[in-house]
C-alpha cells in the first residue's frame, strides 16, 4: 500500500531513520532538526510527523531500531549450549561480531550519551538502556542460576550494568577498532565468569549448587 505521496510507508520510514541516524551521529540531538532530516531523506515534513510525531520520536525510533537489530544478531539464552562459561563466551563473541558489523549505531549511542543533559534525549537513552539491560540479564541470569548463585537475577542486573558501561567505554576509547573491541568483549566475558564463580562460592550451602562456570 502506498501513502499519499505514492511511496511505500514502510520504505519511507526506513529512509527517514537512515538519514536521521547519520545526522544524529554527526550533529548530535540538539544539532539535528526536522528540516535537516527532511533534506537528507528527501521526505516531506508531513511524512516525518506522521511516522514519528516529533524529533524525539525520530531519535527514539533510531535508537530502538539499532538496539533491536543488534540483539537480533545475538543468540538467545535457549540457543546457547555448554556450561555457563561456554554459553557466556558464545554470547560475548557474537556481541563483538555484531558491534563490528554495525559500528555506526554504537558510535551514535556514545555521542548521544555525551548529550544526556537534554531531557528528551535522557528519556530516549533510558528506554534503550532498559531494553539492553533486559536482553543481557536474559542471558546472564540463567548462567548465574545454573552456577548456584543465591540471587542470580540481582547479580545478572549488576553484571548487565557493568557490561553496558565497559562496552560504552571501549567504544569511546577504541572507536571502530575491531581487534580492540573483540579483546574488550573477551575480557568482559572473563570478568563476568569470575564474578559468577565468586558469587556461587559465597552462596549458602543449602543452595541449589549448580555447575561452576
């Protein structure tokens, strides 16, 4: 089905998001206007407001699209095989590959986090961070639980926050250097495995006592 301008609404939406993603990475949120998105995408103002409502809606859609595309490249907890350490290693290796495959989104995420004084931008980033937390916890929590950690969900949330912070830091420091990002993910995996093993060792003896990472 075509819109009023004869274009496929789904295609026009993606065209707008592609243009907005580039502009946001280059100019930041405050420096990107609806007019600039119109000029870069070749889409009329009405099309942008129809799809997204306002500039915050555009930025939110850009970030949500990037986050969902990233996690779509990663295995789900149910798809990972082996002991907890092996499952986590597979996850973080896939994460390194996904970051290398789409570095522009992660550079954008770092740029926008540096502009977090803007209330609208803060709200958008909070939504993306919450989604990212949920996805990481969904993988780390089963590994912690199977390792015998007494409170696996709480530990998984702590380790998800650590993962996000260290990943942002590595991207800020190393940019698109694939080898360094891969090394960071490898070290992050090792740190998380050690954290789970330490928590499992301190669990009450009456706990379930799963396999060690």
